[in-house]
C-alpha cells in the first residue's frame, strides 16, 4: 500500500534496519520528520510503499521520478527496496517492486532503475530472476552538496 503521513516513523525504522543490513548505519542522517516533509508534504520528492505480512510490517520501497533524455520520457529510480530478513522468500519483495513499477508506469514512466551493492548476491540473483539487466558499463558517482542559504 502507499505509505501515509502516519507511517513516517515506521518508514524510518525500516530504513534504519536496511542501513544496518548493509553495514551503513553510520550514514543514516534522516529522521521521521524528513520523511513526513519529503514524502507527504505539498511537493513530494519521493513516494513510499509499505508491505505488511499478516498485519506485521514486512518491508518498504521508495522511488522517485527521473527523466531519460535518450527515451524522451520520464523514468523512475527505486532508491530502496527492503524486506525484513525473517519475512523474505514470501513474495513480498516482488510485490513491492511490482507496486513501485506500476505506480511509476501510471505516471508515464518508461523504465524503473535501481542499484544493488555488489556483495548482495541474494538481491542480485532475485533481480536477475525477474528479468532486470545489470548496467555494467555505468558507474555510480556522488558529490555531496552544501545546501543553499534560504
């Protein structure tokens, strides 16, 4: 289901679990307030989906719009896809990925792209099993920005 403003704290908990799984907890600077503003504010930056398994929070996906100059159409980037370890292999990851792809497609997006850590073999195998293609010719780069003064 699409996440709602009341889900900001739960989303943050799940993001923290994902970061711990990826050994990246030291990089988490976000707060539930960030999510409330950026997912549910007047101009959302991203969209969040939540999955529950028999009433238990099971995982989440976060995606946001991009644009492909080559395709001449909008695209979407899947920032996070996470299923709690004890609930994996229940179809939850596929359901979240499908829901994100459907939501993006309904908004006119031509494709969905995402990345996975090279050591995360279970995720990479799952993505290949559903027909995703690794883009080995691309390298992800990052440059931290200093926010502009108000």
